[in-house]
C-alpha cells in the first residue's frame, strides 16, 4: 500500500507531510492502528487536519493521565490511613490512638532506660548515639534515658535531647580495683545503677529501670516489648522485696547462663 501510494502521488513532499500525520496518530494506538488507505491520497489540508487531530488526542491523553495520577494518589493516602489504623488496633488491642498516647505517657513517666559508656574506644565511637537514636526512633520511647560515663563532659554536651541525662562516674568508683580483669571495673557500674539513679531527684518517680548494652539497638516499640515480657513472666507480682533484678538466659550458652546485656530492675 505504501509503495502504491508513493507511485500514485508522485510527490515526496506531500508524502512526507502525510507520513508525519500517520506517525502522530499511530503514537496513541501502538500495535492496534488501522490506517485507511485514503489517508495517503488526501491533499495537504486533510494532512493538516490529521496533525490537528493527533494534537487533540495527545492533549486528551495528558489530561486523562493527570486525572489518573490524582486518583491513584488519593487511593494511596486512603490505603495508608487504613493500614495505620489497623496497625494501631493490632498493636494496642483495638484501643484508640488517644488511649494509646495516654498509656505511652503513663509508661514513660515511671519507666527509664539506663546505659553505661566507659573507656576511650567507647567515647571515640558513635555506639552510644546510635543506641539512643534507635530508642527514640524504632523504639518510640521518649522517656528518660540515663547514661553513666567516664567521658569528658564536653563529649556529649548538646548531643542528646533533654530527656537524656548524662551522669559523670565518680572517680572512686572507677578506681575500685577489686577485680583483676580490666573490663570488670566498668561492668561493675551495672551494680551501681540504682545508686546513680537515686542521686537525681528528677528520677524519683521511676519504678522500672531497664539496662541495655550500648551496642544494642531497638527495632520495635520498646513499651510493647516490655509490657509483653512483664506479662509473660509475671514480673509485676513475682516478688515482694524492696527491689528486684531480672536477667534473661543467654540463648547461645550451652548451660544455664545469665546474659547481663539486658536487665530489668524494679525499684520501689
């Protein structure tokens, strides 16, 4: 058909204009175009009409595309809102978001996290910052975080938010040399947590204290995990002493061994 049209018209210029019109129209119907043979035999005005029609189709296509984009965007937002609502109901037993915020505020008023950071290598690294960042972001815990450290005061000055309390370790506690292993003089501060917590009046309302090694990071809401642990092991009513300390078994130990990387301390 194409060869025949060239022979009949005998004009390359007219064929060029008509071919452009055919290409413009076919752009919108790739793979499904049925072109009438008469299109190759029309004069220049019909060719221009075809170009105009192609432009109209293009503009219509653009408007339709924009409309579809807006519909998809609204659909995504609606789906996200529904997913968030379902996630809240799943995580918080079907209670409303407002109820969860109240529960979170109550939890953070009497629960705190304790960290210790000792030695030059710890001060030169960003382990502590990374740990606190995970507590705030993935852990969604905005309550008090207490840090006991031997680092110079300027090391963490202005690094954390107002609910992170950095306490300087007493020199006498650092020089305590009962243990032969050098690292034990730092690990010993795990046993001094309540002593340091008691020195801060702002923390008088704290009943529950959770110790974490600074090389640990939270990957899920902290409150949910703690409430689940306290319920599973009946921690809230499992003791009648003035204070209590809870360890967890090391999963990688062949025999029963306590892991001191995470501890729950009940402080009355």
